[in-house]
C-alpha cells in the first residue's frame, strides 16, 4: 500500500485522538499509581506505628516489675541525695558530724572540681564525680574502718573509696592520735548535663 | 460504528442497500450511464463514511482449477499472479482461492482461479468508488457465496449443484467440497413462477451434461441439485423438477433460507440477491477480486480504525489497571484505618499500664540506663575492711613484725601516684581487685642473727600466702641477699641493727 499526502490528512484526527486516548490512559495509570503509592505509604506508616506501640506494649508488660523496681531504686537515689546538683555544704556538715560522732582527733579534706564520668547522653542525666582527698588522725585503725562505711551510708552522694594510706605516727600526737590516714574517694551524683533540666 | 452498505451489480444496473442488523434497506438503483454515474457519485458523497462491499453477478466470469508447486511468500504470490495473467489476460479482477494441498510427496497446492472477465462492466463503478474516496472492503461474486449458502442451510456441500434466480437470470453453480468450481449465468426470459420452474429443470439437465462432458462429474453418479425459490413457487418448481437417475432435486424455500442465514428482509419473489447480500454482510469470503488500488480507502479506514482501536484499548486497559490500583488503594486505606484503630487501642492499654508506675521525670529508657549505671558504680564500691582483717590475722601470728604503713587501693596497683606535697596516693582502681602495699620491719632484738630475721620474715610472708587469693610480692627484704643487689656489713654493731625494714605488695581479688 502506498501512502499519499492526502492520506496523512485523513489519518491526522484519528492519530491525534489515539494519541489523546493513550495520553489519557498514561495519565490515568500515573495518577492511580500515585494514589496507590500514597495509600501504601499510609498503610506502611500505620503498620510501623502499630508495630512500635505493639513492641512497647509487649516490652512494658514484660518489664512491668523491672520498671517498678528500677523506679524504686531511682526514688531511693533521690532520697539519698544522689540525684540533682551536688550539695557540698551538706557534705562538709556530714563530714564534720561524722568526725564528731566517731571522736576522730583530726580531719582535713579537699573536694576537687566535679567532672562527668560518662559521655553525652543526648540531654539525659549524667553521672558526675567530685574527687575528695581526706586526711584523718586516728586513735587506731578501727576508726578508719568505722568512718568509711558510715560515710558511704550517710553521705548525700554515692561514695566510691579509691584508696587509703594508713601510717603510724611516731611519736604519737598530742591529741592522742597514733595513726594518720589519707583516703581518696569519688562522690558521685546524677544530674543533667549543662544546660539541661534537672531530673 | 461505521455504517455498512452493500452494492449489487448485475449486467444492467447497480443496486445499493444499507445493511443494519440483518435488514437490507434499498437506497437506489443506478445504470451504467453518465447521469446515473453522477447520481451514484452523489450517493457516495452523501455516504462517504460508510464501508462498501460490491457483489457482482455477471455472466462474464471465469473459474479455473490450477495446481502449483508448494511455495510460500513472495514466490507463491508471483506464481499466482502469473497464473492469473495466463488464464484471465486483460482483467485485473481476479483472485485465487486455495483448495488445499495434494496428498502426494510433492505437496502441490490446488487453487481455484476466479475472475470477472469483462472489466468494463465493473470499472466505472469501482472508479466512482475510488474517486469518492470511500472504503471498499472488496469485490465479490455470487458464485463465491454458493458453498456458504448450502453450508448455512445444512445441505451437503461435498458435491452439489445450486440453482438460484437473480434479477433476470439463473445462476448455476457446481460446488465441490464447499467451493464453487464452476458457475455460469443464463438469462431468464420468463420471470413467472412457471418460467423459473421450467428453467431450473431444463438448465439442471443441460449443466449436468456439460459437466460430464468436461469430466467434472461421472456419468453414473447422482448429483444433488438444490434450487432456491419463493415459498409460493416451491410447489411449481418441485413439480417441474423431477428426479432422474443423474439428478436429485431439493427445493429450498427462500424464506426458510433467509431465516437460516439471519436475513430479516425476506425476498418478495424467487430472486436470491438479498440472500447473497446477507451472506456477504455476515461473513464475507477471505478472497475478493478488487485490486489494491480500489481498496485504498478501505485500507486507510482500517488504519484509522486501528489507531482508534489502539487508543481505545489503551484507554480501556488503563481504566482496568487504574480500577485495580484504586481497589488496592481502597484496601490499603481500609487496612491503614484498621491498623490505626488497633494502634489507638494498644496506646490506651500502654497508658493504662504505665499509669500504674510511680511517676518520674524521666522516661523508661533513661531510667534503665541510670539504674544500670548506678548498679555498676555500686559494684565498684570497695572498703579496706577485708584487707585489714587479713593483715591482722597474719600479724597476729608474727609478733616480731611491726607495720609502719599500709597503702590500700581498690584495683590493681600499677604505679604509685604522687599527691600534693609529694605524698604517694593510691593509683586509680581497677575493677574487681585491690592492692595493699605493706611497709614494716622485723624486730627481734640485737642478738638476733640474719637467718633468724629472714626466717621470721619468710614465716610472715607465708602466712600472707595462706589465702590463695593473695598474690604476694616482696618488694624489699629485710636483708638484700639477692645476687643482683649490693650486700653490705661490718663487725661494728650499727645503730638500730635490731630493726630490719621490708616492703611487701599484695594483690588480691576483692568482693564488693
């Protein structure tokens, strides 16, 4: 079959109409694909959210007792004064009270600057340590063995004893002290990192 | 949908019909004269969008059976064109109808070559159609439709003679295996019922003799003869057409035939044009006789239809696909709604459970981290009590050993740290162990010998080693008797000779 010029004119409108129909078909497919994709995304998001809450629910059911125990532990920390900004004035009073209570002949101490003992936690609370070097004059070594546990018990911080040096005083001091002790420890508290709200 | 129009051409005139759902509506009759041709052109112009089929019933027809070698493609087409040229020289209105292959080794192909041998009778009409640029689907002959008519009427078509009456002629066709292999037209001088009946009877006998003579039939065979006539004429025809040993007549009611082939416009008389036009409209033969030049408009129409069909199919497929996707989207949205409802319920349950927890200013994850860390810090808590008790037990067994200083540190002692004022401070703690540096002296009195001092010291060290957890290292002995160290002495008793200093380091595992 040979095409003539006028044949193209006769085929022009059917061709254009076919083109329009195919374009409409393509547009319809594109639109429905987009519609379906949006619906699928919504479904996936809903599924993800549901999975997350399902997981949280399962976890909270499994860890209900654990969370309650930890909460009690946290409350205990709060009551012990471990949580919040350090209270150095209280600490000095606690040290003096303890010295008086144990009748220790002498005591000198020095708190160092507070530093964090763990990395950034994304705005959450961070444990900080204040180093303490305390020098004691003792009647006998039992004074030190009484002093340290009471300090751990009564101080409004978590007290970690790092080391102690006990040496004999020759001759004995006028205050009756026979031994000199020097201990290094860290007073640990929990507070939010700088700029963040306290727990 | 494209309207369909059928043109019936006989030796005198051309009749036009509009075909719609089995109804044939006459639209005009045109003779081969200049004014009628102009009228026909106007008719075509008014119905330019229709599709046309032209059915010719002319006396000048040729039918030849030819055998060609097994060929395909261009070679076959070229050979058929040559054969048509040989048999029907001078007419372009010819075609070849395949009759199958011979069952011989060479597999030759049998063809029925058919042509309208008087082009002048057809050309004016085809030229008019061409000039009007209308779509001519094809040019067909009445003979081509004979086999189809018998088949539609349920008559055997293996070998039969068909007699039909059209305009003022009777067509006689020999049908073998459904195909008309011979056909001729005889004029009908008397169109009355009696005239038609007589003509059928006489022409059947004449044609039989002719075909026997042409060796297309055997003389002894009985040939079925089917004659189509109006219901009113069937009685007369049956009476005229008496069976003979060679011819067995079967008279077909034309109205019965019309019903069988789906024609709703019943013929008014015995003429069968309408039957053949209906057959042509319902199922046209695959072969037609018009050259491609006259079917150009039809081809263009097919391309137009193809383009529109392509677009339509695309649109329809798109609609189906889109419907499927929209259905899927609807399902997904339903699923999302169900999930959201489920999520809300779980959220409510979660809040219900967490409401029973003591309220804190931190979330559970932070609580977990903080308490875990505190537990680790608590595990690091050490006191020197156990170490001092261990030393106390050892010293109780060694009264001559005097302790001057005890350095206790949590963790393994690596190097002594120096504090302010030069004081040595314990090293940083290593988890799970503690270290003790013991400084003291052996006091046995001035009369004691070196051996006695060393024996006392060794006994003390052994008592420290009783505890298997202790790793005891003597840093400084009361007397340096190792080969690698200098050893001094004299016969003069030195001041403080009864006091011998030592340093012992103890590394031990410690309980928190």
